């Protein structure tokens, strides 16, 4: 008994260390503790002030983006040295003089840029000795803050890139450059917006903090516990129910947590033991949690803050990022639930008993009613708000506010009719589950801030910053009032005392939100060093040449090597830094080499490709930190847990390869509701078939030829164009002499694919295919080409690029002056490629029929 207690204590200590590695392990007391708490609250208040319209309404303390970034990083670095000790042996209850010195040096280096911003702008490119000294202090303290807050991986990456910047002349020829002086590096990385204070830190300042604060306030209000209990009440009765519920609960939590490791530690402490209790081996229980938590970083609307970075890097609206990312993430989760189901069947598991078992008709009615209510609610929010705004003008917003307040009171009154959910797992045992109805109704009002967020994003199409501010503002009102209102509806006489509890929750939410942001702020700043190195040295072009060299120009090898490099680069990095690194280095590789090989891919598809493989590093041995966290909770071998988690995530790893070649999976090129339905249904079937093949089990254990056939079916459903292109070529090559005719026949919004050959500025002869969209319907062929960014002249049958308009799509695609147009690729009229689905589905039905015949009779009867 003593040994078991000691083991539990050690496991709990390991879990706490993993969690503290995300938010800082110091617990300070006394004046210093109060100072740190005050700074955490002040940081949250500053971010709310910066995002709100109040500075402009009051014409007070208005800050531009650069000024806000300086203050943002000053907070992050100062708090990093206060919250994260230098070593494990350092004091966890007090701050040393060295900590204070580093904290002041780091924060003052940031504030120096704020105070002397005008003088620095006047002498840009010619820094003084003081400027360089401050920049060096800032860089060194940032690197130390990175080591403390994020561990060695990102520090090593940043130091390697800095070493590459200084010693470029000593590098192998394929990546060599002339090197840079200390003055140049310090100025570029710290005193400009090309390095540390670049786009990534700007996104952290403007968007990420608010969404992290939104998640922290939701958690302090009880929404995290609510999501877990709802997931178990709805799915716990199924085969392997706790594991399926863990997938959904971890997915929902991972969407807002911003860290797969933090998600594993917070939800895994509850889900992994329950999975083990119903029969899952420790390794598989941990792997399920890891796979679910990792996929949360790939799921809109937050995507571990990468969604907001994509807005800046890809140059498309936030709502478009959500649209393109939603289908792959959803089918990936559906597949994980199905994998869990297959594992449960193989282990002959049963679900947890419900106290009241609904009939099949009651279940169908419940799901249909829920779906209908969600559709009606969406229609009311969309059309109702539009109607009020159009008919009542400015007063319409006041009416909408009153309506949502009334809805809030109604939902709180509804929740008051049911008991509050327990904060631990005592309400979920192997004997019975919490009832769905009271569990769901006990916290429906937690969804209102999300409704406000989606209304602002989708209906009003506000910026992510503005939308998040309105959602956080409403959530603050919920956090400060929901407990006393609920108590008042229940008739409690001491309902006023609940305001004190709510205020405590609010302050804790502000503190937790800022504390969670320390690591993210540091990560985006440190990742800016990588971005600065790329812009200073031209490393991006070198990576393109390197991948082209090792792949031999093979398109599939280019994608495979890029995926492997992304996994290596992503190991040990937090989500935001992970995306910044892989998108800066590897996204241009696919764009450039793909175009040279005739593959034209939308930029969002390329960025999602590298992001997916960067995130998969979280559960890829030997560095998969999320797998180590799950193994500590489940008392399993971390390497085995990581390997098992990666086998579950193979379904996620194939998706990027599929949507690179079939962009309909990203909902690109969908022209009708029927196209949408066919795309969604075929993708769901494909991922389920692929999951069955990789698990070696469908109705029964699959034979080798059945596994191969299932993989073939999945491939055909994911990428029907591969087979269809063999029968009906997708394009026909036209001579360059027909350029005028083709351009004049284009309608606005249509694309034209052009083949170019020419010499790059480095002297390399290249060929490239680009896709340009016509925006302007007016003018002749020359004017239309100019609207697409190309000024060309005809020399006989040849067309030569005279000028590429700066900032145009043509310039971004890499076309340069002096290049020759060698041909035009015209789309051909052909039968729909989806006809490939028919033989694929017939083969699937045949395999299913054969497997059903092999099932034991008693099993077949109940399946």
C-alpha cells in the first residue's frame, strides 16, 4: 500500500512538472509574488485595452502595432525570468538576483525600442553603439528566456540559425553565403521588424493573447469540466466509450488550449485512467489521448494560434482559413473515433452502463431534434442580426445585445434546474454515466461567448482581434455573474456571496491567461530569429535547391522529404513556433519546386501541408513531448506510447498528400451543394476505409489482399483524379501564339495556366507553370494581362515578359522580366472524375460481404 502511494505521488509529481513546464513552475509569495500577480493581471488588462475601441473613443493611450509588440514582449520576457527558474535545482519559491537582472535587461531592451522609436527610425540601417549593445542584450536575454520557458529545442534551433548567419562563408557550397557582421545581425534581428519584432510577434500581440485569455476564462468558469462531462455522457455507453469520449473531450479542449502537451496533461489525467479501467492497455490509452490532443492543434477556429499566422502569411481572410482547414480536421477526428471503436471490438470491450437506456427511435429523435435546433439557431443568428441591422440601423445592435442578454438569463435559469457538475471524476464510474440531458443543460450558457465570436467572424466579418474582444468581453460578463444568477434562480438566500467567488474566478482567469501566454510570446519572438535569418541570408532559396537536389526533381519525393524535414524541425517546438519555422523554411520549397514540375497548388494548401507535419512531431519518437506527458500519466513506456500514437496518426499524415493533389478536400473549387455533399461523404468514407486498412481489422481481421484493396479504395476516393487523368487528360497544351485569344475569352474570376521559361537572378535556367486569376473584366488582352500583374510584348509568335507588377499574383508566383511564354494549359471538358467512386465502392461492398461471411454467427447477429 505504501509502495502504491509512493508511486502515485511520483506520478503526480511528474504530471505537475510537465504542466509547470508550460506555464512556469515558480510559486512566489510575499511582495515579489504580489508583484508578479499584478504584472500578470496588468498584461491581460493591457491586451484587452489594446484590442478594445476605447483608446480611440477616449483618444487616450492609443498604440500602433509596433508599440504594442514592444510592450507585449517586455511583459513576456520579464515574467519568463520570474516564473521559470534557471535550473531544476534553482529556487521555486523566490527570485535570485540574476533572475531580476535578466528580467530587467530583457524588458528594458524591449522598452528601449518604445521610448526611442523616433530616433531609431531616423538612423535605420546605421545603428549607434548603444543601439547595438541594447540589441545584443535583448537577443541574449531572449535566448535565455527561450531556454527557460520552452526548453532546449527552440533555443538550439535559434542558435544554429544565428551561427549560420555569422558563419555563412564556412558552410557547404549548397547553403553558403557571405556571412554578416554583429552590427548587421543585431540591427536586422532586433531593431527592425524583419526579425524578433516581425509578423509572428504581431499576431501574438493582436490575436493570440485574446484567444488564450478566452480559453483561460472559460476554464475558470467551469467550461472545461463541462465539456469533458458532456462528452462522456453522450459517448461513454458505446464500445470503448471512455476512449471515444476522450477523443471528443480532448479535441474540444485542444481547440482552445493552444498546446497539445498542456491538453494531454489537463484532460489526460481524467481520460487516461478511465480508458485503462475499461480495458485499454496503458500504451494505447496514452496514444489515444496524444492523437486527440495533437489533432486539436489542427482544428479550427484556433489551431494553436497558427490560424492567425496563416492570415498574415497566406494573405487570406480568417474565415477562409477556417473554411479550408475544417474538413480535413473533422474527418481526422471521425477516423480516430472509428480507430478507437475497432480497438474496442478487438479487445471485446463494452461501454459504461447508462441509468436510463433510450430506444433507437428516441436516440434518432434526439439527434434530429438537436440538429434541427442548431440549424434554426444558426439561421436566427445570421438572418435575424442582418434583418435587425438593416431595419433598425444603429439601434439594431442594442436590440441584439438585449436579446442575447435575455437568452443568457434564460439559459442560466435552465441550468439552475439541474445540479452543478462535480469537479472530479467521481460522477463517472464503471457502473453508470451522468445522464445526457441534465449534463448538457447544466452549462449551455457557456456556448454564448462562442456564438458571439462566430457571429462577429462569420456574419459581420470583423477582424479576429475585434471578434475575440467582443467574445472575451461577453465572457467576462458571464464569469462575473453566472454563479449569483444561478443561485438566485435556485432561491438561495446567500446568492450575493457568489459575486465574490465570481470575482475570484475572473482574477484567476486573467492570471492564467497571461501565464499561459508567457511561453507563446517567447516562442513567437524566438521564432522571429529564424524568419530574420531567412530574409537576411536567402536561406529559403537554399532550402529549395537542397530539397531539389536530394529529391532528384521527383514531385512525390519533394513532398516526402519536405514532410520529413517538417517533422524534424517541429520536434520539441510549441505550436506557434512550430508553424513559423516550417512555413518560413519549407512552404516556399513546395511552391517553387511544385510550379517547376507543373503542380499548381493554392498557398493555403501548402501552408496546411507543412503545418500538419510540423504538429505531428508532438507524438513522433524520440522527442514527442505529448507522448511523454501521456506516458507519465498512464505509467507506460513513452517511446511505445509515441510509436502507437504515430500509428494512430497515420490517418492524419496522409491527408496533406491528398489535399495537395485534390484541393476539394479543402473546399476549394466546390461549385454547388451537391459537390459539397459528394466531397464530404467520399472523404469520410475514404478516411474510415484507410483506418480499417491500417488497423488490419474491419468486420473481422483483414487478409493481406483485403488490406491492399482497402488502401486502393481509400486512395481512389481521396484522389479520383489520379485514375481519371489517365483516361481523360485534364489539360491540353496550346501554343503561346494563342495568348491573346485565350485571355480575351476569359470571364472574371477564371484562371489561366501559363508555362514560362527564363533565367533567375542567380543565373539558373528554370521552367515554371503559374495560375493567374482574372479580376478585371474590362479591356483588351494586354490590359487584362496587366491587371494580373504581367506586362508582355509579342515578338513574332513569341511572348516575352517586359515587366512584372510589384505585389501582384504574377510577382508572387516567381515570374520575372525577360522570361518567355512557352505555352498555355487549357482545361478540357471531360466527364466528372467522381465516376471513379462507383467501382471503388462496389469493391468495398464486395470486401464487406466477404468479411461479414467470416464473422461468427452470434457476432454477426448483433453487429
